[in-house]
């Protein structure tokens, strides 16, 4: 890849002036990426088996994307949406409409997943308000879920560990039982359970009062807070039915799963369910630029248009020409190279290979869809007892894998929001069978080494 200017060199002070979230941690410095690999400034190579934070779907260092960014910056880098539309945004919105389920053909652009969730929360309320139902303002979510770090998104999140430090600032949003067949919160199993976890939505709606509730938000596969549990085949059909019965919008949070991660364009399509709003981010730009948004049913926008005509909400950089141009290039690259179909194909192989790790005493469950996989760790497989959170078992696995040159994504709180360790794999869609074999081999070595320390 050619560059017209020299790269920025590391500062002699290193990270001394960076306020990291983990203030005691030392980080390697990234140098460059290529395909499924990242390289630090010491020359160490890492197999990126998690796409950073489940972001990179088309791979690192693709020249076409850099060229598009350079050309767009040279033309115009910023024009505010309150003053102009722009051609890249027009094309991006049209592409999204082509790829989305029928009826969802409008796109509201923002820059990150938390912004997108905040937008969806406000939009659901605005829709009901313009219908003459301003009291419908609260959003229902699930426990063991994660929707973002901003206060509205964190209020919807059912992730106790992340909520705890900011609990006094959060909005009073109700939560229902998680969909979690490995640890059914009702002590039963599908199909004998009668979809009790989905029916819990109706219970909370009746208890809280449908007249106060605007929407229900759920991740099709819960990532950071759940380790990718897969819903039963009828789960989302029941959710859709309950939402319709009580005049509650259904928001599908596809920040992690959207644009091909599970082998379908949107994960909710695995269950033949059409939501009212889809929240997207991450893979939409494959990490090449901050880009996110909400895909909206036209009927919702038309209701607002015919009433107040305004949705007073937005962010400075939302819909900027550079981010939109990157989004267009990434989505066209996905389609040109049939990478969503590849994610489905390689996902089958990934899950076959990961199943071999079940021999490890600390591996309680292996699950997921497509190129999103979760491995849940337990202290005792017979009882499914988790490790004490204080021991940091999941983090130890991640650190050991990183030492061996493998990047996987850490997760905690899958059992009750605090206990429960897992790791997630979400590699670029271009990953090969040989690279999957390498990743699983390194994970095998990692688990042997970590179990010797924690289970001996």
C-alpha cells in the first residue's frame, strides 16, 4: 500500500499522556495489519481471531478502502447534515436498504454503536409521541445483555458489572430473563420450556404497563455479556408476536452481528423475523472509519413526517462523507467477494474445529453461529459452576493466547452479570481453514497452560 506521507512515529513518552481505561496495564504498540494478522512495533505477529472487538469483517490493510478514503478526503472531508446531503451517504443508505429486510429502507447515520442505540431509544419514543402516546417512553431489555456505554444504552444493558459503577445515573428500564439454554433461568429445557424466556416479555409488559413502554431491544446473539448463545427456532417469532400485541416496537441490536457476521446479512434473518428498527455498527465499516446507524421501517418515519415532521436528534460527525464513502466501499467489497456466504461456510468449519476443545475440563459450552463463536468456561463441568470472578480465569486465557500470538475477545458476567467467563472468536470473513486450524491449535495450547495454573 502506498502512502503520500510518512506514518506518525511513536512518541518518546509512549503512553504517558494517554488516559487508558486500564490504568495499570502496558500495551504493545500496533504497527500495521494485513489480512487476518496484526503486527506490533516489536515485529510480533498476532492472528486476529476476534476482529479487534468483533469489528473487522473484510480484513486488515485492504488497498481499495485506503484509496477511497484518500480520494474522499481530497474532495471534501466534512459537511454538516444540517446543511448538506452528500453522495456517499446517499449511496450508503441505498445499499443498506437493498440489504435490509423488507420495509426497513431508511437509514439514520451516526458514528458508533452506543450512539446508534441512543438514537433507536429516542426514535422509538418520538414515534409513539407523534402518535399521541407520549407516555410510551421506556425500553425493555434482557439481563446478561450489552448495548453500549452511554447512559441510555447502559440503562438498557443488563450487564451488572458494567452498570454497577454508574447505577445512580441510569434510567429505570425494565429487564426480562435472558435467553440462555445452557443455563436456563427457569430450570428447564427447550422445547418443554414452552419458551418461558420469551414469555417473560409479556409478563413484564403487563406488570409495568404497556402504556409506558416504547420498545424491546435484544441482540440476536448476545456477544460481550453472553458468549454467543443461540436462541431456539421459535424464540424471536414469539417476541415479535408479543411486541405486536402490546404495541411495543422491536429493536434488533446487530452492532456485532450485522452485515454478515453469522452467515446471514442480519442475524435476525435466521429466525425469519422482521424487527421495526435494526441497530448497526462495527462490521458496517470493518473498522476503517467510525460508522454506525439505525435502519428504520418506513412506516415509522412516515408517522413522524406526517405529525411533527421533525426528529430533533443527531451527532456532529454522523453521515460525514468520509465515513459514508468507507461504508459504501466495505459493503460493495462484501458483496463483490461474496464474503457473507463465505462467513457461513467458514463458520461451519470454525464450529467443527472448536468442538474439539470440549475435552478440556474448563470448557463448559461452545456455541454461536457463522463466524461468531463463544466458549464458556467453568470450574466444574458436572455442576456448571463458574470460576470465582476474583480469579480472572477468562482474562488469564486471553493473556496466555495473546502471548502465543492469538487474539480472542474476553467476556464476563454470562451467569449473573458478574460471574461467568467466556471468550469470543469473530475473525475476518477472509480467514482460511489453515488459519482456523492455527487458531484452534493455539487455543488448545492456551487452555492446557491455563488449566495447569487454575485447576491443578
